[in-house]
């Protein structure tokens, strides 16, 4: 009996200790938007695929909201350098449930709210990170490290939001990813 009580007390203490070791904003917490918001497709060498409103064939990043509710991205961050997670703060922008949103990675912020302060490197490869707001601890939501990219070929997830990444010779900025590989129809 005494042993049972002792085990009970120890397990309660362990639980309390566990709480103390994991205060809000630190530790191994995950953003509540992980597995909901995705870096879904990007292009680091845009020659003729899609121009922004200024006629520039700039790099772009497509985000995907796989959830059932709209998400306001305001205050979240995009970066091309994991050591600078707060490189570019996303302005007041909503990504609708099940929808896609395109950001121009052109380092031309004066061109509009969806223009980041960085570009993507096609020749050396680079990385893209999506981080939660400061209030939510700037926790990582999604990331991708990529190698050399081909002109007018995008790189993205297929199917949308899933773990498989591949090149797309027919990019789909702002829309669902469509594979040109017939075998992929089976995966989906
Ligand atoms: Ca531009
Ligand atoms: Ca860059
Ligand atoms: Ca797409």
C-alpha cells in the first residue's frame, strides 16, 4: 500500500515538474498551424511563367491552407535564412480555407504587401521558412531546403500539403499543384 502511494506521489511530482520545465513559448512546442499551413510550391528562376503587377518575372512562394478555416497570416514570418526567422513579417493577409496564396520573393517591398524583402537563389539553392507570430513564440510552421533550381520549373509538394516534393515543368502559382507525371495520378 505504502509503495502504491509513494508511486502516486512521485508521478504527481513528475507531472508538476514537467509543467515547470515547459513554460509557454519555449521548449519543444509546435505551432498550432503546423500541418495546416504549408510552403506548397516555389520558383527561384522565373523566366516566363508569371509576372507580378509590375511586369517582373520574379521569384515566388506559394502557401497552402490545408485547414477548414480561414487563417490570418498577419505577423507570421517568411525567411530565406533559418537563422533569421523574423526576416520578413507578413502583413494583414488572410489565406482562405483550402486555398493558396502567392508571395513575390523579389526584394521589392514597395511593389505591394505580398512582396518580401528577399529573393530565392536558383544557382546555389537556399531555404524557405514559415514561422508563427511573436505572440505564438515564432515557432516553426513549415520549411524547405532546396538545391539548384531550373529556369521556369517550380518545386513543390505533390499532392498539395503532403511530404513529397518534386519539380513541376508546368508550375501552378496560386492554384493546386498538378503533376505532369502520369504515375502521380495514382498517388493522389
Ligand atoms: Ca517585382
Ligand atoms: Ca535569398
Ligand atoms: Ca501550386
